[in-house]
């Protein structure tokens, strides 16, 4: 049995500049942190059963990996030449498609675990690139590289995506007090709805040339946001989130809607400094920064407003930052 894990992430500013349509012409930048919500992948060698089993939100059992409906597991097994006698299961504390990068965390944990299964150890960069290869080259997802690197490396980082396709990872060295203060100012609010990001990202990529100057401003905002965090100026950081969200909404339709816009108005009027929808937008998680003495009021007002807008399953998600990236939690295969 092998168990691997990879954290989900929160992306603050620069999201969307990690797409190749942009960064091949101008460096993309994102600032993000890994959070204490993990995807776990369990991989079991089953020598007495001549099948491939995959258990996630559904259960599949097939005679050949090419028959699997789960595209990531299917393509990973085919790429690594694993054809039978294997069982794979995944576990997560939060639903997929909520804007926390869970799909790429799944891919990172999967590639970390499957490579351990065949006796190969991948370092952080290698597992990030393996997950990128899986999602972008094999599964053909219209996505960038920020989530794979965030999950593989863990911690708080500035990621830069250069025109040649390389990614640099610069750790953001917040001391314990500043990091804890930021956690205490942060609100993660799940709307209770999920979405497939592919259609939004496909449209965003198609609009890259038209929105190129907006994307440049989004990328250039990352070092400014970094400096605000290092100064522990969380009010300025919150206000920058509003600026970034306003720009992001111009990249594609479906990133926001009237209900989400109303919740932003409610949160700001209740004392929040600023915020954004995480991931591609349209559904999932709203992230806000607010003064600690207004935090409860903001959350309570969001709960009332969410019900009024039809988000019946909305709730706050407690969250903390973590340093750990992709890991092998257990390896009893002896390989």
C-alpha cells in the first residue's frame, strides 16, 4: 500500500497569467499558499486480482486502464505503463471544483504515488512537471501550471512563469506572527456550489490578445501584493484583491454573476477590506480579508446574504496555511 498526499491552495493575485497564451509573451506571476486541506491517494498492489480499480466519487473496475472514465487516472496509468493488478482510491475533505486547486492536487498526489509504486522518487519540481504533463499534454485540459506547483512545493510562494515554459518558485518568508495574523484576517466562504473551470478557461485563453494589457497589470501586481504582506499591511492587500477581482471579471463571461456580486457588496459593507472568488470563478469559494474585529459580522452577513441569493449550502471553511507539499505518507511496498 502507498498513500500520497498533496495540499490544496489559495491564490491571491495573478491568477490567469499562468496560461501559456500569456506567459510565452510576458512573464506570468502568481502568489499563493498551500492550505491545510489535502487530497490523499491510496494505491494498492493487488496481485491476485486481474483488474484495475479506481474509487473516487464513483467506483470503476475494468480489465484495462484504457477503459477507465477517470481521465487523469487513465492517462497516468497508460503513460507509466501500469496495466493491471492495481487499486487506486482518493479522499478529500472538500468537494472538487471549488476553486482551491483540488484537481491539480489530485494529479500531483497521483503522480507522486504512482511513481513511488514503480520505484521512482520524484522531487518537488519533478512531480509538479509530471502533473503538468498529465493534465496539459495528456488530458488536454485548458489550464496553466500554478496549481501543480503550489501543490507540489507547498508553503507560501511567488510563482513566475517564463516564456520558455520554466517556472521559478520564490518562497515568501513571512514570520510566524505575520502568517498567523494573515490567517486570522482571512475568511474562506464556500458558496455550496461547484463548477467545471474548463469552459471559463477556454474562453479566457481565446480572449488573451484582447485582454493582454489587463493580464500584464495582474502579473505586475504580484510583487506589490508581496510587499504589502511582508509589511503586514493586510488592509492594502485586501484592497488589492478587489482591484485584481475587478480585472479578472473582464477576462471571460461566467467568472462572476449577480449573486456573487451581491455577496461582495454585502461583505464590503459589513467591514471587509476586499476579496475575490478563488479559481476560475463562477462558483466555489469566496475569499475575503477583513479586520479581526469585523470578522464575525462579515461571516454572519455573508450567511444571511448567501441564503437570500439561493446559496442554501453556503458555509465558512476554517483554514490555515501549511509548509508541506506533495508527500509519500506511507509506503509498505518495499520498493
